[in-house]
C-alpha cells in the first residue's frame, strides 16, 4: 500500500508540472491576443525610442536556470556530508526501475531532485502568472508609437483617446508591444534570485565563515535587480511593470520555499525524503542498514 501511495504521489506531482507547462506553452503557441488598449497622441510615456535589450530573454532564462541549478546541486552535494542533516531525517531507500536498469538514488540525490522539481514548478507558476497579466491588461510598452507607426491618414489626434487599430508596423512586433505589464524579465529573474537567497539561508553552513552566505545572497539579489532595472532604462517597460514583476517573483519564491518546500521548518524540507521504506520494484521493505549506518558518520560538514 505504501508503494502505491508513493507512486501516485509522484505521478500527481508530475501531472501538475506538465499541466502548468502545457498552459504556459499554449499562451505562446495559440497565441492569445492581449487586450486592445487605446492611447493619446500626446502621451509621452509611449514615445520612447526602440533600442536593443541590454539583457535578452534567452540570456535571462539561461542564466536564471543554470545558476540556480548549479547552486542547488553544489550545496546539496556539500550538505550530503552533514551529520546534523542526516540525523534529522529518516531516510527510506528506493529502487527505481527503468526498463532493464535499476537505479538506487541516495538521500541527497532524492532531495536534490525534489528541490529542482519544486524550483521548476515555481518558475512555471511565475511565467504563467506573468503571461496572464500581459494578455489580460494589455498595457502598451514605452516604445509603442515607434513600433506601431500609426497611419497618418487615419490618425486623428483631435478625437483624444484613440482606440482604432491604425498601426502599420509589423503585426508580431505590435502584438508584443501591447504586453508590457508585468515585466517577465523582472518576475523570472527576481524569482530565481530570491529563491536562491532563501535556499542559501536555510541550507548553507555559516560556522566556517560569516560573510560568504550574505555575500552570495547579495550578489544573487543584485543580479535579479540589475536585470529588472535594465528593462526601465532600455525603455522596454514602465517602472510599474517592473515593480509588479519583482513583487510577483518574490511572492512565488516565498510561497515555494516556505509553503511547499518548508525549508525553514524543523527538520528542514520534511517532504524532500520519502518516509516509507519500500522497494519500487519488489514492493517489499528493504534493508536500510547500510544507509542508516552512513548517517552516523563523524566527518560531516555541520550546518
């Protein structure tokens, strides 16, 4: 029975992750058009010049994921030798069968996988909420007039607020120029860096040095802040778009670390390890003598 519960738990977690991924993908593949908002001819906030991005979308994604994944794996590998961490948690041993191969992941490998899984889950939530805001609000970017290129013969500024579609620019670019709120760069980069700062606070030892952890936390948060602010001085977002994006990323990061992972509970991350000692293949309890013996090692790195 324990084996069935564990398998269904893993399946449901995977289904939730896939569902979020599909929803996020559909927004971009269909694509869903944002709300059509008008503008005033004399609105100076929409007359900024179009210029190259300082931080591209792909660079934000690659750096955000690569830095976060690397830091989590490195910290968990170091903490694998932590006597305190091991004594706090009862670790079950599992065999995972994939065709002819049987894999027996160690405790820290299971914890690392769960952390990365939840980090990815939070990233999908952040991007999904961001895209929902973009298509719902439909706020115009600061360079909207430059990319729209209004038809001079149809443009009648005397009527005040213009709601007609009078743009002659590239339809794809005009569509993107209608999705300024909130900033995706700000929400994603802030989520990644705040998540890392909170993760380091709960997982990184400070006995050997008092400055490394806060230094890394400030460095990561600075990366997220610089990425967010670049959207303002590049004229790709209004300051309100960036502020809300940062708030959204921070909110999701706190939700994942405190509510889902419970990194600051005692013991930390109680869900990171299965508690039922069951073999996935044989469905029989397994002998954990070797792994439990390893818990009593004295050469660990204390938290």
